[in-house]
C-alpha cells in the first residue's frame, strides 16, 4: 500500500483587533485559502486545493492554524497565502493576513516548533515588563510549559529566595537612610 504524504503549514493569523480572532472558525479559514488559491492559480490550483486540503487545527485565541496539503503541491498553495487579506465568517469580514511560521512533514514537528516559538516569544517579553509582578507572571508561564515538575519546584524555590534577598536588601537600604 502506498502512503500518501502531506505537508503541514503552521501559520499565524494576524489581525488588528485581537478580539475578532474569536469569530474565526476552521471552515472560514479553509474557504479563504481555497479562494486565494483559485484566484492566484486558476482552475488547476482550485483542483489541487480540493484534494486532501484541510485545516487540522485552529486556535482562535492565539490565531495559530495548521493547514494540511498534499506534498506534491504545497508550494503552489503556500504561494497563495500572502494574498489572503480578509476572512469572511458569520457575515463579517475580518481584515487579516497569514504569516507562515513553519513547514513540516508531520503535525508533531509543527507542534515542537510551536513550543519553541512560543518560548522564544515569552523570553522576548520579559525585558519589556513594566514591573516585577508582570515579570514573575511571564516566568511562571514559561515554567508551566517547559520544565518538568522537579525542575519547576527547584526553580520556584530559587525565585522565592531571590525575592526574599531583594526584600532584605530593600529593608537594609531603608534602615541606612
């Protein structure tokens, strides 16, 4: 038996108003991709898009979507993604664009990439924090998705000891004044 190979595109849907992401569903995204492929590549592209194309995963909160295409035509379909300017769903047009983050042979490789990508984004957010509370919330979010339980407990203990040390230093400075 011959195995039919696919490619998975991990894309991010970028919109100006993040609240409008919640309106999206997988059928609307699939229809927008099919329309863009038909517009860019004509009947040939539309026919290829009708064969085993599907939206495998859509997270409406983050705007992450996995698209599955046949291996032999994923480049043709991938080239049409920049021409998606809006997605129509529930009678509303949501202006957006798709940013392709990764192309993988399996969903698992795309998931691994997504974990690394999200971790990098969180690490970029830490220096931009306005206060210590925001910084600790982001660090806890990173710990929840990357460390095993044993390492997590040790790291939390380390964070608390650093916090206690900072509090002690502040008290000493106040006493000196």
